[in-house]
């Protein structure tokens, strides 16, 4: 394991001392604000000067706005631990944050600027993040994490494709699926390591007995089956072959999750929420597989992945990483547990809203309000954690 790097002598604001601080804070605020704005657009009370149709603006800003910011915060914090190199701080970090914020504005006012300038500004953030990640991985000779770099390249490509599709055909289908698939692969890569690892660490201290099965052949099979399945889904989401592959991958992912002893983690909500969030990975595979075969609407599985696997996992990782890297105890307060509950209820409501037309009108706004409360609530609860000094 690479040594944890020591920080440079740093006299600036704590907010710019580590990548997780600005990106986790702004991402959580934006997750709530963007959902409220989208709900207003959906019901016809608001119109943004964007060239994206309302649905595409919502999808783009959740994938390449909110989630991309969380990915940045996580990687800028994890990569120094992987490589033993110093983290990005101060000016360079501020440049990345500014590029992300500029992208959010550019996309939302693209009707004024034109699609190409808006796309260039928006893509600059993921380009800079990918370049910074590549520099650190190559400089640190951390070859085992080149797969993370590949995911970032796919995410950047998906964003570029999204802009191009929306310009040429008025809506973005392939770019959306590439973005979802790329971030989902990152969750499987990272989650497949940290969920059983954190579970083992906690159980070893408090509840000796059955432990998560160590990473091995089955985990490699789970990833090896998921990658071509997601590629099939990106290219041919309605194919019966795709549907069968999705169902098979969902079953494999479910078995993998069961091997991690999540049923023994009720005593630590910080660990339990990781298992709950990851459970939406196999659920999404199964629901989208059923949708490919014509049994259920596709939106149910899409939101199992995006709201559950991606959204809840980001909340779980942001809360745990923020505590650990600021010197605070790794414990879920009642407030944090309530935020986890709000996010979980939001995802369930959104999945159910997609499953039955009669439920849509009532459950959609409920899901949006619960989601906004969870993420804005996180920003409020963690404001001092993310902006204040580390506790020594």
C-alpha cells in the first residue's frame, strides 16, 4: 500500500486543502438545487435558457454535473493515497472547481451562447480532471489504477457524445447510457473493494464470526460479465440478448453482494449504507433486463442505478470520507442516519413512480423533495466538517 502523503505547508483556507472539501460540498448542494429546478421545469413553472430539452438538462446535470463532482472529490482524495504523492491544493484545485462551476452555468444558458461554446466550457472540467488523474497515476507508476483512468475517459467521451447528440438530433440517448455505464463501472470497481474491506474491518473489531469473502475469482467474474453487458445495453438496450445478459449479470452481482456479510452490519450505519447502496446495482441490472424484454418500464431500472447505486453510494462515500479525512470519529449521527433514510425513500419512490402510471403524479414530486432534502441536508450538516480545519 502506498504511504499516505503529507500535506505541503499550507496557510490557505481549509476549504482548498483537499479535493473532497469543495467538490463534496458543491455536489451535494447542486444535487438538491438541480432536482428542484428540474421539477419546476417538468411542471411548466420554469424555463431555462438551455438548448437541452428539460429531460436532457436534468439527466446531464445529474450525470456530468453532480456525479462528476463527487467523482472528482473522491479521486482527488484517493489518488494521493494510491500513489504516495501530494494532493491537489489551492490554485490548481480552485481551477478545477471553477471549471466545474462554469460548466453548470454554460449548459444552463447554452441558448444564449450556442451549443459548441457551452460544450467546450462544460467538457473542460472532465478533461482537466482526466489529465490530472493521468499525471498522478503515471508519475506515481500506479498502474493498477489505470482502469480508473479508463472510466474517466469514457465519462468524458459520454459527455462529448451527449452534447453532439443533443445538437444533431434534439435528444441524447447514447451519451446518457455511456455516462450511466461509466459511473456504474466506477461504483463496481471502488465499491467492490471498499464495501467488503470496511465490513471486514468493522466486524473484526466488534463481531468476530462470518466475514466477507476475500476478493477473488468470483469478483473478477462479476466484473468481467458486467462490462460487456453494459456495452450491449449502451448499443442495443431493447435487444432480447441484452435483456438476458442483464438478468444474468444482475444475478451474479446479487450473489457477489451476498458474499460480503452485509446482514451482519446493522450495528454500524456507515457500513450498512454501503451495502444498501450497492444492492441497487444488481436491482438495476434485473429491472433493466426485464425492461429490455418488455416486462417493466425502463425508467425503474435506470433510477435504481442512478438514484440508488450512484446517488446513495455517493452519499455514503461522501459522509464517511469527510469524517475520516478531517479527523472525526467514523460514526453515523442520528442526523446522518435520517439523511440516509430520506435518500433511500426517494429512490424507492422514484422507482415505484416508473413502475405504474397511476403512481407517477404523486410519487415523482415526493421523490424529488426527499432527494433534495437528503443532499441539501447533508451540505448543511457537513458544512463545518468540509470548510473547517482538520481535528488533530
